[in-house]
């Protein structure tokens, strides 16, 4: 009798925690599929509207790349190959039990900051837009370095690819999974970028 009561209480408690988790978690395929059941369990007694998780988690793979224009002592100029900045971060994280916060977030947050402070034509919106541009430019310049093959880096260009993540097979959500590209103009780089 006691064991049966404990088992029933454990099942109800587990169900309650799962329902509350689905209620407070960001919208996802599972919470949308069972929205009626979850809302029926939560409302009106347990409504807390907790924001335990990011309100809008990333649902795409973004890869940021950069290249440089290098000026040599004889006045000639050459373009470098594209450098995968995101790939560098992923390489630094893989297999590392305690990866650096910079490797995990700096570039991703800088790119997000850039996109939030620029209009659809790529123009900066206010002072924050200009600041985000300088931040992304400085990250790219530092990753490439001040000198390449004996020449001085004088410009950087950045492009990013954005590939939406395919929803799980059981989801009814439909997503266009075509990769889109964002190519930024060339930005001049001065020696102060490397200080």
C-alpha cells in the first residue's frame, strides 16, 4: 500500500515537473504539439511565466569567415584566402573539457550584435551600429593578424553563411533549409586595430 502510494506520487511529481518545463521552456516543436495538454495542466493554478531559458535560442548554424587585403613594401597588394573564424572557435572547443568563454561566445555574440544594429541594407543604426562594426572588424583583424607573408593587413572583408536547423522528424514545423549568405563590404584596418 505504501509502495503503491509512493509510486503514484513519484509519477505525478515527474509529470508535474515535465509539464512545467514544457510551459516555461522557449517555444519548440514538443511544447507546440502538446500545448493544449500543457496549458490545461498549468492554468490557472501553476502559471508562473518563468524565463529560465533564452527567450529565443539559436535555430540556425552560422559560420563567419574573413579575408584580408595585404599591402607589401613594393606597393603591390594581394588578397588572402577566406579564414573560417567560426571553424577556429569550434576547433578550440572540441575535445576541450573547459573551453574558453571567448571561443564559445565572443564571435557569435559580436555577429548577433552586428545584425541587430544594422538595417536590411547593411547600414549601421546609430552609434551602437558603428560600435558593432568596429567590434566585428577588430575580431576579424586579430584573427588574421597584422602581417601576412611579410605584408601589412590594410583591409578586411567578412561573409557569413546561415543555415537553418532542420526540425525533428516528429515536428510539424516547416523550415526553408536553404543556406543564405551575407557579404559585408571591405573595411579599412589600421594599426590601432591590433593594439
